[in-house]
C-alpha cells in the first residue's frame, strides 16, 4: 500500500508543474501569499471550502482534487467529554481569552446563547466553533 501524498506536497508539485512561483499561485488564486506558504509548509492541513475553491482555480483543478489530500481532523470527540465541559464552563465564566480548539489548536469563536425552557426560564447555552477546522460545541 502506498502512502498518500500530503496536501503540502501535492500543492507544491502541482504549482511547479504549472511553472508558477508561490507568489504567482497566490495571485492566480486570489489568496494571500502567506496562505500559500502555510499550505506548502504543511501548516494548513484542512482548508475552508472558499480557500479550496480559490486554490483549485489557481491550480486549474477541481476542489475535489485538492480535498482528497487534506487531513481531516478527528471529530469523534463526545459532546460532553472533559475537554468540552471545560470549554463550556470557561465560556459561561466569560474566561474565553485563550480558548483553543481541542482538535487543531486554533482559536475558538465563542458566544452564549440565551434561550428559554418550557416554563419560560432563561437558560444560558455556551457555544463555540473553531476558526480553522469543523469542531464546534452546539450547547
């Protein structure tokens, strides 16, 4: 069984076959040069769909051609394991300054949803989503 290429290697090789520099690919893709550098250095393993689409356009590929090389994070975290309970408590305590995604380590975007139960009592529900990967806490 052969090992699948990494996203970084695939993008770099495809870019070179097209005779493009990283700067040239950034311009053709309408992406910042830093994003191309991060992808090719292996820092970006999973791409947002808009970035994947732009990169595919710049490389003259379909987004699915790129997606197959992405490393998708393990989202098998249970909704109420220790990590997510800790994050929920931090959100409710408004201590959100340094909260990181337990899957990829990126910054979490957090909020507290105000909802009402059947007896019209206010219930505060902590929510979070990652800025880079699909991780989220829905409440």
